[in-house]
């Protein structure tokens, strides 16, 4: 199962912070401003709608790239989850 960050291409470092503040200052605006959040979803949505309804020469290539990209994101996310579970199992095994 894909999470939202895999589908929209987010970088986890963007959301991080410590006692000194956020690692990336601009992340506060992009994660808490409703107009920016709406725009970040509106632009790709309009692009996908345009690709679906406008006839253009490379439409099939665009669709293939999109499907391959989502498939790669799904595989990498699945691998991360398996890796986390293996790490947890290994930690439990070493603790015995």
C-alpha cells in the first residue's frame, strides 16, 4: 500500500526538525498553509486532466512514465517496510 508521500514524491527530510527548529524553514509554509497545500494538489491534478482530455503526440509515453513511476514508488515503499520489519526482528533476536 502506498502512502501519500510516495505518490506525491515528498522527501522525508522536508518534514523533520529538532530543538533548533525545522531542518528546512520553507517546510512550515508548505505544510501548514492551506492555499499552498491546495495549489500543490491542484497543479498536478490539472496536468493529469489536461493529459487525459487533450490530444497530443506523446500522451501514451506520458501515461507509461506515470504508471512506471507509481510502480517503482510502490516497490520501494514495500521494500522499506520489509526492511523495517527485518530490523525489528533482528533487534529482538539480539536481545535474547
